[in-house]
C-alpha cells in the first residue's frame, strides 16, 4: 500500500512540474520584454592618417547611456527601450574638451592631439539584438607652411613669425559644423637641409569666409625695418575640412630687394606641395 501511494505521488509531481514548466518564462526573458540590446558595437578606424594610432580609449554616448570603451569591438551590457537613438563617440585628447556635443580647442599651449568622432542613428527594436558599426572620422588635420627664400635675401633674416586667422576653435559633433574663428600664432624654423623656413601645426579645421596668413620677417640688420607680407589663403584652404586624414603642405617663394633702410619682399602664390606624414601624438 505504501509503495502504491508513493508511486502515485511521484507521478503527480512529475505531471505537475511538466505542465507548469512548459508555460513559464525565465526572469531574464521577462525583463528583456519590450527592450532591445546592442550585442556588439564595432568602431571602424580606417579613416585615419598614416602612423596615427587608434586611441587607447574613447567615450560612447547612446541616448542617456554613457560608457568608456577600448579596442574596436565591444558588447554593450545595457537594455534599451524601443526607439530611435543617436550614437556619439569621441576620444579624449588635450587640449580638446567636449561638452554637449561641442568639441572646443585652444592653440596657445600646444597643438591639438589626434581627435576622432563617430556618429550614427540606430533604431532599437523590441527583443532585438543589434550589431552596430560606427565609422570614426579624424577631426584634426596637419598643416605645413614652407617658405623658399630667393638667393639674394637667403641669409638676410634671423627669424620668421606669422599669424593665421580663420582657424576653427569649435566643432559640432552632430552636424560637423566648424565655428569660433580664431587667430593663431606660428613660428617658423630654418631647415638647413633645403634652406627653407617651415612651420607645422595641427588644426581642428577652418571656419568663416576668409583665412589670412600674416608673415613677419625679421632682418639681420637692426637698422632695417621689419617686413610684413599678407597672404589670403581662403582659396587654398577652402576644402581643408574635407580630408583631415591627409596632411597638407603649402609652399611659396619669397623675393626681396633692399631699398635703403627698408627690405621689400613679395611672396608668390601658395601652392600645395608634397605632403609630409603626420606623427602620432
């Protein structure tokens, strides 16, 4: 009798467990309902200059969700309500700061480091598992100026300095617009290998309708007045913001004559030259 009762109890227990087991859902599936997930976020860094490394880390903002990641492929351990989201990605590099999707830089202490941004619109579906690829764009470009000095005045200058106006101080990471026109100072050094005066800078971009380079050439004779040459580079820099991974070199020739206590110099049109390779910061 005891064995019969035990057998009935076991059968009932098995039937009850089987019946309720086929209609129940794990707690995780219940929480996942009405949400979606980005199982892999992939960043494509192919649009960067030669010898420039992928940043060690970068910030990812998806809606109100923010995380710092590294590498190129990462899972996002977060459940998103159904809807449309904007993914913004950027790396941290001095002296650039980012606030409310606006990148801002100064040029007094040092050149900006290599700065990258990425943006993509995505739609998160209910119970969806999404893999998203974001293309990263290099946002700082290298610019080099080279002055070829005519033989008759080759050694008549002790230093060359300049200012460049129309340089961008801000970048809107949402729409790619450059703003806050800034004037920066440049210092040239003489390259004894080819007797050219050169300077290299990194710029977040250019902005406004005009970019002007004002050169001041300091003669070796203190009795000779300083000579200033102004060049409108708006045409040469018109597409500067479009291909930031490629360094740009502009070359001009300086001709001059001395008239008493005045050194009169003229400068030819600036023309693109062979680009040098940017080095990683």
